[in-house]
């Protein structure tokens, strides 16, 4: 008799149904505000912690971003969709939360991801196995990461942490390499003009001649600028050029022999993946456990990529320890994982999981082997950073606190001034 048959017959699984869902928004400090193509992370990550509880008292954990805002109300509003359901019925959950027709109106893909994380965590805890065993079993014990490098404003409290010049960028990379052992480096761009940013990128390549590199301006460049960037960096040991311009058609025009294009922006569902397979525009698919709607869709997408010889990597959309655990379980089970993963994680000052921030060794993080996701909440840290969120509130991810009134075009032409040194003063910076 299956677990679900036991539950239906009143057997030992009868109490393994969802009775409650809780959401707590936290504000966890970054070392400094991180600048990107459409705005900034304002010195902290605002994330909503999701807890799904079953009738037998088990609690599964999920995590959700909100563009610098809380997603609590959205999560709590889904309780009627969840009550009485078994966490095992993941396909049923997918259609209950993000039916494709309903999603034209509510677009719950990322919300579903947080709930899927929690359900997988519950299943693993109920069976006493790690999530990677539920996904087919791990093929590696550690997942490698790149040093995710950002242009940064100075921290509002200390005046330290600014990254604006090539020398400051190289210093950031060197410090991260010495501390964590990274041998691959990703530069988040789209802030300053492309000529300036490529000068910075080439300075990185010169400073670390044995390492590999990737540049990501988040689709901010025109096709012509993207082609010019591709030509300038072709002698660098590039992993890939990530989302230089927007859209599959734009990427198709930029694609060049000898320089792989990667995306986490224009192939984020199966219809887009099919289009890219039929008419190749992008070479490397960056799988994000949030953007794709969970860990399981990423595993499915990785199988498609394996079939069509599309390299893959694990993408970061800004994580605390719960989502990092999902990235590690995903990375553990993908035999065709070609490149090191992204992580914002080393830009954080703290975390909300028991034991504090996970540690890197030689640029890698160990895959959790405890039941479920293998992480638990540090309740004191959750309370501390929930209070910080109540004190500071949210912030608009798609605005730059140092450039009031600014917003980018696509492609962008309104670049920040690389010579401006002012530290923005806004109470929401913390």
C-alpha cells in the first residue's frame, strides 16, 4: 500500500496533510548596497520566510523574494488552496497554485516555488531523507560557486564598501578569492556605460589570469553595443556572456562563434526553452529555483538541456539560507551541471538558519545531508530581522537610491556616472 493509500485508508500517513501556512518577512543586512541595471538592493535583502505545517506537527520551510517588499499577504491568502492537501501531491499543488490560465491574472510561479520548497522539505523530513534523494540522488557532494561581484555604494553607516573603479572591483574580487577560494568571477553590470564596465572586466581578467569570467548587464545593452562588448572580451577566458541584450531575437543577433551566451531572463519557462531549442539564440541556460517555479521544474528543464546539449548552471535571484539550500540540492543532482553557480550569499552579513551562514571551501559549499532541505530556522535571528523589517519597511528594487527619479530604458542609455562618489542617504538603507 502506498503512502497516499495509507492516508486515504486512515493509516499512519493520515495526519500528513497541510493545516497551516505562515509567512514572516525579514530584512537581513548586506555588506553594502548592491547596484544593478534596473536599480539596487538597498543594503539589505527583504525576504519572506514561508512555513507550511502538517497535522502531525512537521514544518517545511520555503523562501520568497518580493522586489524589496513583503510577500506575506500573498502567501497567507493561499491557505484555502493548501488546507487538507498532502505535501506529496506536488503536481496537484502546481495546478492549484499556478494553473496556466489563472496565471494570466495572478502569476504565482515564484509563490509556487516557495511552497514547493516547503513541501519537499516536509516530505524529506517525513521520510527521513534529504531532498536530493527525492530528486534522484546526488552526483556530487559539493557545489561550486563564482564570486558574484557588484558595483556598490558605500555602506550608509560605516562609509565603507564602495565598489566603483577598476581598482576597487579587483580588490573586491581578490578579497573574496582569498576568503572563499573562488576561481570563477561574475561581474554584475548594466550600471555604468558599457565601455567603462568592460574596462573593469578586462582589469579583472588581467588580475587573475588563471581564472574564468562572466559578464552580466541584465539585458541593458542594445544589440550593437552587445556585439561591440562581445568583440572586446573575446580574448578573455570567458565562461559566457550573460544577457547582454533583451529577448531571444536580440540574443540571436549577438551570438558569436567562440563566445557562449547565457540567460536567466529570456528562457525561464518550458515554452521559451522549446523556442530556443528549435531556433538557437542562447547557449547556456541558468536555472533558478524561484524563477522556474521550484526545484522540480529545474530538474525537468535540465533533462531537456541534457538532451539538446545545452550547458546549464544554477542561478541566484538573491537568497538566504533556505533558498541557498534549494540551489545546493538542485546542483547536487544534475549530472550535466557545466558551470559554477551564482550566489549573492557572500554579500550578506548574516543569515537566519541555525549555525549562521554556510561556509565556502575552495569556492564550493557542501550539499546539506539532513532530512528535507537540511536547514532549520534560527528563531532568534528571524525575530531580530523581522523587527528590522518592521522598523525599515521595504524598498523598490527597481529604483536606485542614489539617483532619485531615474529609471532605465531597454536598451538603456541613461548610465550612472562612474566618477560620482556620493553615498545616498535614505532611511530605508538601514
